[in-house]
């Protein structure tokens, strides 16, 4: 006889959300027997039950758990309701650790792949822009594949790189370019010291943790995404046309050289008429173009009970809006998760990228095509009569190279291959205690080919062309042994993580250059066919070992404590300075769980946070503590006297400093989190104050001890500020949902100490200036501009005062800082800074049935930008023999004294480093607009598709700004040619930066 319990039945159905979307990976559990299954990708499930099974429990992260009483009906459609309290429930905190957001004690920003899934994102950094308070993303270059800078709560270091640490699936120091944005599951941004201290010596600039997607369902899912884009110059700068230039140049020449009876204007009336009829050269139209890009992505995800897999591939082909520039990227990624048995798990990751750039990296500098464009008048042609690029230099022409010619003559081709495998093995020793062994390896091989084909710029026989090949090979290894322990006893919860980490970094390279190519058509393919060759090579390595302990404790889920300590040792330093300890602790109080707060019936979440901690930076080269030698003409010697045989010698390049030690950043953070209306409205506010001590700064040595400079720990920088963010889901129903978010960040950066010095001048030069245009000064922020304070022009009632400076009315007027009656280097001062008053972001996402509409706005208030492009268009100094700016129509004249544009004058001083060239960097930008249509399931089922979406997108749609250049948030700083540094000493310097394009995209996504 068969018992009732043995009678088998099959229950099946589909689990969906409130909008009708299937939920993959939902847990279906028979409560009486604790057995169950999971929904497949389409939300379907099947489960065998008995007559004694009465209740099914359906649960999924982010949704409210539902208990369903079983009846006669065994084909079910189950709708799970979103649980606002769990929407961002799990947050990664580093080294495999994860916490509920309500249990966090530190300042952590979170971004889900849902936030950008409808956007055609080509760079991971783009996903951060405008979405998180305290995070500033700037496109230093709009070149395809160009660099972006990320700053989390300001810049900490003078000498070092202020980019945050990037961690991808546990790999520390990973490359953003290795990650296809479509592979991302979530992004966490660790901002305060309590959160970053676990990364010790590398966490001072903040940490970005990226988790990539994994296979989840049993049924294989194939996803295919593609988009195609058109990019163009967002705006043209107003320059003189050919006729306007000729007329204005006549006025200039007449004002300076007019002699009655003998004067002849440079341009005749007939020539001006010809320019009006035929036009001249519009250098912007010739240099910039409409650019087209394509992106293809495919992924396969699935798995069985014990094995899950995710495989993806991407191809990006991106043209630049500057002619003769482009970028290609190939990405492959795989992730395999294996449950070896009940106690052991294995995860295998592999990432591979191939990057190919053509004239896309070292562009945007002051000697490049964009930097030279404003110096070339519209009456000059591109080509001369014999087919060689026009490069003559008449009295009204530029001395510099033809902009179009420079873009074709200076060729830079870079190829980078990145291979990054990693593996993680986990073993549960006993319940609550797990051991993890993680290892990764990364190899990056870069080859840069350069060609200076000066033959197309100059047809003379003595012209010299050059070529070079630069090979760079980087290897990075990492091994982690991690013990995780968690225990819950009544109202007490304890979680502890112990870490041992070891790693190394090796870089080696060689450079081969040729001067005077015999056959320029061979380019870099046969460097020996040249007049002379140069070859150099280098090698350096560094190693580190670390121990860390992190403890999380909570009582009644109300009172939270996090304590972390990390001990780092690195080979860069010597003796005891190799080691440093970085502690932190944080407290949080979940007031929203206190009965007296719940009785108010106001807050759905209320939490106070406070943290303090230290993190570090070893922002020096591998052998910076050691002296080094150089070999050049100055070190050669003649043992038998002048004129005798010369021997090659070695000279001291710079002395070493054995006392160098870590830069250390100490930070406090106070935070408040508020949730209202069942967390449909959330506020978060933070105040932080951080000091970076023992700053590494180059100090100039006296000549009697050899000159040069030595690196020392002498300075302090302070960053403090406020962050506010708000997000709301005011409407969520089956047909319509609305999500709105906004954030604002205020940061004040101040140089507190420079080891007794009041000011340090960098060595980089810009804008044809013979002195730096930036300075590091106590009580001023990094990014301070240094020069002459422009006061406008001398007026007609200031004849006597102007004469005291050798000027006359209409001449440029500058501040006489020291009051000695002359304008010279003693009058240089801080004239502004690049730091904004605040930055902000605002986003909206609306869903109307199958239609999604979203937009993002970003901006900043305050800060200055050095407009070197405008400076060059004003011209009349250095290599600028003329001008191209229509601002000269506003110049001072007796009938136009209300102006700050000086007259045409031979006595007026036109300093390249003055506040005249500083402009307001404030802007408000519509960063992104997307509209997407998702086809209904009924239609898709006929095509054997589970998802099909079509979308339109516009990027960099419109910018409101008073800046007269292409964009107020691009910079030439960091370009290796024509000056430039990668530090935050040089910020907001536009001497010809590559503009960020306006891009229109059409795309589709399909899942099978």
C-alpha cells in the first residue's frame, strides 16, 4: 500500500516581477522538506512534490519572499514584488568580502549593471560619470581609446598618480581596458579610509571594485549586442575667415606701420574681394571629420548543477573625429565556477585584450595639429604648387608646422596585448571557517611605433625624417591566502578576514631610434637604413608582502563595528622604511531599527556612520632611493687636455635618498543615511577630512653639491569636503516606473606644508611660456595657475600711469605686485586655480511599458581653465606672427574704451602666462540621452528569442558654458610631447586637447 507522502506530483510555473519580466535564478523551496530548485533564464521551473507538501517558498535577492499555499492548481504564475530594502543589499568590500548595505560602516558607492545596460558604453570609466558623489571623471582626451582621469575625494599626491586602485574579480591593479562594460555585474567605489585600509599602501586614492558576470542558469543563454555610432565635433571655435583676416591684418599693419604717402597695405581690395568670393582654408573643417564606430559583443552563459560558465567576446572599431586617428579593441573573457564537492569550490578567470591605436595617444599637445591650428590663418593653403604640404612662413603666417601636415607627418601606432588569468580555490574547513587561495598573473606587452615624416612638410634636400620602435613588457603577479570566519550567536554577529598577500611587478623595455631616414617609405621597418641610430634598454622590478586583518561585528543589527589593520612591506624603500602599518576603524548605528525611531513611523532607514583610518602610497620608481648615472656629452672627458681624444664618461644623474618612506593619508568620515516612504526616497550625506603627510617632492639641490634635484618626504596636502546624494523611486507599477537620482560633491584641496618652502615651481612648460604656468604653493590648492595678473587695458585717462610702465592707452595692463614701477618676473603670482566649487550629477530613468527613457546631466561650478587655444588665436608673439581670433574686432580704440582687448600696439606686452588666458570652467552638460524599446514576449517567442531591444543614444549632447574652447573639462596635461605632466600639479590646461565628440548611436540587443 502506498502512503500519501509517497504520491508524487509535479508543480511547475513561471516567476516574474511586477512588470512581467521573467526572473532567472529565483529559489523555489518546499518548506516542509527543505528541498527545491531554481528558475531557468526564462523564469520557468518544475519540481516534484508529495501530497504532504503544502507550502512553496519563493525568494530572490531584491524581492520580497512569498509563501504560496499549494492547492489543486499545479501550474502557477508567481509575481514577486520588489523589496526596496534589498535593492542594493550586497556590497563588495574587498578580498572576497561582501556585506549587506545596511551593515556597512564605511562610505561606499555602488553602481549596478542595470544603471548603464541601455547605454553604448565603450569604457568602464564612463559608467562612473555623474552617478556617485565624490567621484569626478574627466575626459582628458576625446581621442578614441583616450585616457580618462578619475579622482575620488580630490588629489592626494604631488609626485604620484592620483588614479584610484582598480580591482577586477580580485585582481589588484587591473587595467580598465581589459573589461568589456557589458561583462560587468556591479561596481563598488570605496571612498573613506575605513573601506580602503584593507588595501593598505595602494588604497590612498580610493578603490574601484568590479565584479564581472557569472553563469547562473542551467539553460545556455546567448546574448548578442551591437551598436553603430557617428561622432562629430560638438562645436566649432569662431575664427576669422579669409576676407576678415585680410581686412583685420590691414588694420593691424596700418596701426603699427602707417606712413602718409608711402604706406601700402599688405592686402589689396582686389585680394580681399577674391577671398570673399572664393573663401580660404577652414582649418577646422579640414582637420576634423565625421567619425564612425562599430561595436559587436557576444556572450554565452549557463551551467549544470556543479559547473557554471560565462564566455564573452567584444570587437570595437572606433574612428577619431581628428583625421588619421582611430582605435581598435578585441576582448575575450571567460569565467568558470566549479563546485568540486560540498566543501570545495574553484573559480577560473581569463581575460585577454588586444588594443591597436593609431594617432590616438600622444595627441592634443601644444605642438600637435590641434595646438597649431589657431596659429594658421585662413588665407594659407594646405598644399603648395608642387604637391608638398604648404609650410611657408610669410610675415603674417605661422612658424609652426601645417596642422594637416602634422597629422599626417607625425605617425604614432601603438599595439598592446594584455593577458590576465586568475584562479580561486575555496575550502570550507569547518562550518563558518573558509580558506581561500587566490592567484593571478598579468602580462602587458606594448609596442609603440613612431614616424616623423618631415619630407611631406618640406621638399628641400636637407630635411631629416625620424622613426623609432619602443617595446615595453610588464608582468604582474599576485598571490593571496585568505581565511574567512563568520559566527552568529544570538544577537551577536562576527565576521573576520585574515589576509596574506605577496606580489611582484617587473617592467623591461628597449628603444630603437633612427635619425635621417634614407628611405622614408620604409618608416620604422628598417631603422638601419639611416644616418644614425640610437638604442637604449631598461629593467626594473619591485616586490611586496602584506598581512591584514579585518573584523566586522554587529549587535542586534543596530550597533556595528569594523576594524582593520594592514602591514605592508615593499622593496622600493630601504631598511625599516620598507614597512608601514595602516589601521582603521568605523562605527555605525542603525537608528532605524531602534524601537523609539520605529514608533515615529517616519523613517524606513536611519543610520549614522563614523570612521577613521590610514592608507598609503609608494608613489616612486623602483630604484628611486638609489643614485643613478647618466651618459652624455657633458660627462665625456679628455685626459690629455682639450683637443685630444675624447673618452665617454659617466655623470651623476641625481643623488639617491635612502630615507624615503611612504606617503600616508589619514582620513575621518562622518556619514548619515536616511530612507523614507519604505525606502522609496533615500538621502546620504558625508563629511570627510583627510591629510596626506610625508609627500614626495623633488627638491632642487645647490650647485656646489652637484645641482639637479633630490626626492624627499617633506609635504602635506589636505582634502576636505561634503558629499550629498539622493535617489528616489516615486512610482513603480506594472506599466510605469520612475527612478531619479542626484548627487553633489564639494572638495577643498589645500597644500599645507612644503617642508619649509612657500612655493615650488614644476619643470613642465606650456603655451610658449619660458616659465611654468602652474605652481605648488602653501595655502593654495594643487592645480594653481602662476603668472601675471591681467587687469585689462590702460584707458585714455591713464596716460601718465601707463607711461610709467612704458605703455600708452590701449596697451595691456598688469598688476605691479611689488610696486617697483615695472612688470617683470617679480610680479608673478597665483592667478587662479582649477579646483571647482562643486561638481554634480543628475539622472532620470522612466519606463513606459516596453519603452525606457533615461538621461544623465553632469556639471561643475567654479574653477579655471587655461585656454591656450584662445591665446594662440590672439597671436602676435612667439611663433604666432599674426592672429585668427575675431576678438580683435573688440580691441581698444578711442571710441571703444569699454573692453579688455588691447589695441594693436608695439608697446603692449602680451605675456603667454597671464590671467588673460584663464576662463571659467563651469558647465552644465546633458551627458547622455537614451531611448530603448523592448519587444513583447509574445512576439519574441515566435522568433525563439527571450529578449530583443532596440535603442537610440546621444552622448555629450549639449554643454552650457562660458568657456570659448571646445570643452571646459579636457586638458593637454599628460601629453609627453610639447611639455606636460601626468600629476595634478597641471590641471585644466588646454593648449590643443583632443575634443570630446558628440556621438549618436543606434543599437540592438538580443538574447536567445
